[in-house]
């Protein structure tokens, strides 16, 4: 007595077909699962047996062997509960085997036979398959998420008994559908807004430029100057997620199990702010079975590192590849997985250990050696990947007491979106370029041409202000973004002048 049920599993953020083979035979009563099952999969036999009995079916008193093919890839998670139960019932003749080849079956079983949600439903609904598949059967809580891809009909089920009735054609169920436009329209507003920030107009402008060009940014200033407050509002001025971006972001969050109950789609750009005690696996991803880290959770959004100098140096060094490439590759002995990680890096730090080196009111108690040691915690290669350095001064009392209205995030976002639209048109023939920040030396020469006056300004910046050579390309890219914000094809000298001001760390203003 053999039955085959089609299911699926996620590896990285991509899914692959898994065939659940169920074999029943006479002999010593046993329940064995093979095919490299991990802990939750091995434990499924207890859930499956209880669910079958509590759903009113007879659990066979036979020797049961479950094989998860392909057998050379490790299987994890509880999504195989339902296909295993269906496979056992099909081997007994309780389920019509003729329909099993038409559907992907997934779901975690409660002991009473109810279905519980699974991880990675969106990725599974986009799995590569043959034309025989009519749809996917999964828990009701995952229906909206799985329907977003639109590649497979989705049939939500609530219990094991309901699933058996559906496969036996005893009840009809229309495919679940969802209006993706309504999902975007019902997206909640951000909890924070730039209008909450008093003063700091220069910092707001720098963040606007960073958002417009996708530039990484670091803010340096004394405690209480508003660095964290500003950073938390950066995501509110980024362009709205496109459908493609929303789907790729949702895949990551779904695989990580971070989607809220009945959440169909991530419709706002993520903002992730890990604590400085985070491990390398927590930031980049990893584990025995690799999981996405914070850099992947921030995909298409913002990764904010507060108190940057307090992070472990080896953890920060791991940021260099994802910041540069937009993805993370995690290698293990058995497999190599790639997670997307295209994000804006926003960082904040004090200018010295005590925090008051640039504060005109408080006296800094740090020695030059202490300041140098503190700043050296951030390596040159990492700083080389940050385009904008902005100094954040303390807020004056008159600014705090002001009742004047401040510009809202929505107004800034309009200008940022217009600038991004210009860049999309500019880079339409360059597939790997999505914003000015991604330009390399070749495309900088192509799209960042400046006149003689601009060349003189850059020459002065390099020779007189002591800017490093690595700052040259960064200044040109930021100047290009400022020109896009002004809807100017030419990079004017004043744009270059502003871009030069965003290289505070190169100029060592407090040394």
C-alpha cells in the first residue's frame, strides 16, 4: 500500500517540490520518517497520529514508512504534517488517490486535526512545477499570503477532515483570491513623521538626499541631538514599495516567520534596528539551517545601526559584502544559500567616547588618543561604502520651543519619488543599477560629467580640505542625486559644493 503526495519545502527563500511517499505494510507496528528529517519533521508522527484519530478516522496499526524525496536534502518545519496524514489515509483508501497529483499539500496539524499556519507560503506558491498542478492546499491563515503570487490556485483549509472531503470531491471550494491593490490601499500609515522633528534642517536635507539616491548615511553628534529620531523617520520618505519589491520583501519575512497573523503582504519599507550586542549570525544570517539575518529582514528598506562604534568589529566587517552586492551568501558543508539584502544603511554614533567632542556647550573629557581609538573601531573599507557623513549638532532651546509647522514626510517623499523616477529612466538599460548609489566607476564617468568650475571645486576638496581619494566618486554620486532632486540634467557647482559638505569624517572636523 503506497501513496504519493506532492508537497514543497523552502531552501533559502526559494521553494522546491517534495514528494511525500507513504508505505504501509503488515508487521511490527512502527512509524518511521526518512529523507533527512529535522526535529519538527521527526516529531510529526505524534501530531499526525493524534490528528487522524481525533478527526474521526482510523489510524492504521501497521508498519508505516514515510519518505521525503529528494532524500538528500534536509527537511525542517511542521508543514509536512498534513501531507503525511493525507498520504497515510490515501494508503488506506480513505482518500481518493486520483486527486493527489493535482495539488501541493502543506500544513501543520494540531492534535485535534485543525490546521495551523506555516512559514514560507509565498515562496511555496511560486515554486517551479509542471502543468499538472491545479493548485495548493494549505491552512486558511496562509491563504492571503499565498494568493499574492497569482501563480497557483489557492485552496484554504481549516481542518484535516475538510481537506479529506475536498480531495474526495465531497465538497467544492472555489480558489481563494485577493485584490493586491486593496491590500496596498489598506496599508497603515507610518507611526512617525518628519514633522515631529524640531530643528535639524541640515540633517533633514541630508536624509532627503540619501533617500533620493539610495545612499548609505552616517550621523555623528552628541547624545540627545536627535540622531535616532531622524533615522527612524528615514523609511517614511522612501518611495512606496512596488509590487515586485513587496513580494520579494514578503518572501524573506515569511521564511523567517515574521509575518503577522493573516498578513498577506509587507506593504511598508522595513526598518530594522538591531541592538549593538547582535551576533554575526543574527546580523548576516546563519545557523545550523541558515535563516535570514537583519540585513535580509531590511531588504528594500532601512538597516539602522545605532551606536555604531559599540558593535563588535568582526560583525561590522561582515556588512561589507551585502552593502556592496545587495545579497548575502551563507555557505555550509551541505549547502550554500543566498538571501537578498538590498537595503539603505543608516548609522549613528557619538564623535568620541564621552560624546561631546563636537558639542559647544559640554566639555569633552576625551584625549586625542581616546578619540582616535574610538573612531578606529569603524574600518576604512566599511566607511568607504557610506556616501554621506553628516554632523548633527545639539538642538537649541528656541528650536525646541518653536510652535512653527514643519514639513511632513509625505511632502519630502514626493520629491524623493520624483528623483528616483529620473534615475529609473536613466538606468533603464543597466539592469543592475536601481539608484545613483549603485553606480560604479564606469557609470559615474558616463552620468556624472561636470564642468571646469566643478572640477576646480573637487580639486580644492581633495587638496585643501584633506578629503581622501575614495571620497571623489562618492561626492560625484551624491552631487548627481542633488541634481536629480532639483530636476537638473547638469551637475552644477553648487550641487558639488553641497555634496562636499557631506564628508565630515574625511575632514576630521573635531580633531
